[in-house]
């Protein structure tokens, strides 16, 4: 079987995860999260493009690229979750499964975080599990793109 690819897109400031160990996003650095996700993807025999940008347009470009290169998209749009119509439009043009993921439980935070534009395009949402949520998102995506495989 040809190995499938998942795009895992991270938005603004995700590269700062772990710098405030007592903060909202926990102790894992972005590089630690990347490594955990790469290990999980390898164990599930899936290619992973784990990307981060502080720029909305770059995220839109990657979503558009996913249309021909990825079997599924996992996205933590970070602060752009609550404001980006361009990201929503790009996701709506993508025909594969989409999982929205957040390190924190966005519904326990400020009221403006309770509305996600990304959710309108998402197949599912994972929030509040910290770094574990990233690994759960990868495992869930594999189930969505390979529904007939036994594990």
C-alpha cells in the first residue's frame, strides 16, 4: 500500500509552546510535540507533514497544497481559529477529513474563544488534552482515512 500523508498545521505562536511551563499549554516544547507526533505517525505507518507558521496566508497555502498531497488535514489554527475566514474558506474547499485540535479546552477560556470558524469545516474537534490531543488527532485521522483496516 502507498503510504498516505497527513498535514498537521499549527498557527501563530504554537512555536512558543513549553516556554511557560506553568502556562496554558503545558511543559512540552513545540519540538517535543513534533517528535511525539512523528513517533505516533511512524507507528501508524503514515507520513506526517508537521508545519507551523505565524502567517495566515502561509496556512492557507498549505491547506490548498493539501488538496493534492494529503489524505487528511489536522489543524490547530491557534488565535486564527476565532478570526480567519480565509482559513475557513480554504478548509471548505478541501474534500478530505479535517480535525481541529487545541491544546487547551477553548470552552473553559475567554468567551471569544468559544466560537471557532474552523469548526464549520471540521470533521471533528479535539480540545483540552494538551500534547496528548495531538497524538489522539493523528490516530483519529488514520481511522478516518483508513476505515477498513483492523488495528
